[in-house]
C-alpha cells in the first residue's frame, strides 16, 4: 500500500530532483504539492512546482500556493546564487507548461488531503517550514492524521547560511522551532551533516542525463547549481539535499537516525536559525529522529535508478 504524501517545496534545483523522484516512486501516493517561498520568491517557486509536476507526467496531483514570507521576521535572503534567478538554473522555461493551479491555499489543500485520508499521511518538507507551522496552528484537530514529517533542514555542525545556520531553517526559524518541538507528530530531520556527504559526482550526473528525457532535463537544470558548487567548494559535485530526504519518505529507515530533542535559535543575533540539540530534562519537545548516517552509495544509486525513463 503506497504511503500517502504531501510534498511542501521551494523549487529549487534539488527540490526539482526530489519532486520528480517522489512522483516517480511507487512506494508513494503523492496527494498534493504545496509551494513556499525559499530558494527564490514564491513568484518562481510556485510555477516551478507546476512545471515539475507536468514534467513528471502527473497532472492528477494538485499544486497550491503557500507562504510568500516567514511567519514573524522578514527574511529577504534567497539562494539564487545556487539555484539561478528562476530557481531552476535558468532553465525553467525549457520545462513543460505547468499543471493548473489548485484554487485552495496550500494549508487548506493540505487540510483537505488529511481529512480525506484513511491512512496516516507523510508530509515531506524540503523548504522553509512556514506552511507546516501554519497547518499545525490552523488545524490542530488534523495533527493525528499526519504520520510524520520528513524534513530536509538544519545542521548540527556548521551551516550553509548566515553564521552557522542551514537555509530552510534560517528562512523561518520560528516556523522550524514550532514544527521541531511539537509533541503531536513524529519528525525525521535530514540535516546538512548527511546530505552534504551524499553529494553526487560527475559520473552520477552523466548517468542522469543519459537515463532518458526526464533525466536529461533535470541534468540541464542541475548544470548551473553544479557550477556554483564547483566554484564554492572546489569539487565537481552536487548536493541533492532534498532528494536524499525524500528517499527516507520513500524507503523508511534507509537513513540511519539518532533521537535527540532539538530547539531552534530564534533570536535576531548571529546564531539565528541554528538548530541545537537540547539535552535539558525540560527540553521543549520530544526527541526528533535526526538522520546522521546512511549507505551513501546505495542512496545515490537508488535515486539514479528511479529517475531513469
Ligand atoms: O540547505 C539546503 C536546503 O535549502 C534545500 O532544501 C535547498 O533546496 C534549499 O531550500
Ligand atoms: Ca528545497
């Protein structure tokens, strides 16, 4: 029985790979895609999500508009230097026209999916957590319909944004703290500590491009992201953060997790957005399953196999 899934995303190059991966995997029944601001503004992430659902050949999956900004403090930093101004490496225009926009706001689409579900629904969140936090606040009665959150975000040792934060959490720390410290829904967090170890090399990208027309489009979308990685890290690799996180939703426990209560620094100082393991007895929330290890080659091979046409 496929797992019902809601995918909340800010496409985003690695989101693009994750979205096609999710829509292609028979273990998942993707019931909705919701867009949020993040890598680039919602004016790009939303049509990108619509185009990617069309690319995956899944016009049956509704796509809805989510948050255009964080819950509390404005956070204007985007990631266009990595994902391009259009969010898809400058290649958004080469994708098919997007599927139609669902008229419901993202949180209401999420709520309708949860109400209609007869099995627990996994929510995979691979962008800022604003939509997920609003869902929990607006519909507490539906929390027990969510099987778990699988979240790409955070970093325990050094980040990729600001002083030491990871982008998704830094984009809306208050939303991240709300989701990571609530007791109602189990959380699996896939941080940079693992996703950076799962960076794909040149051979992997070449295999993607040769795997068929969809992989060729994704490899083209990845090209600018790959060049940015090469320039910044001096290595010809691409970290497909979001695709690694989706593999956990697709094959539960493919990633090896460690339970630890967490909190998020929400002050406006240099530590804003940093995820902190909280060893205090009065930690604000229950332990989060933090994915810190995996058979990296097996994960990358599985992603590649699923993206072949
Ligand atoms: O820090 C990596 C995360 O931020 C990924 O989800 C990437 O798409 C960006 O949203
Ligand atoms: Ca993302």
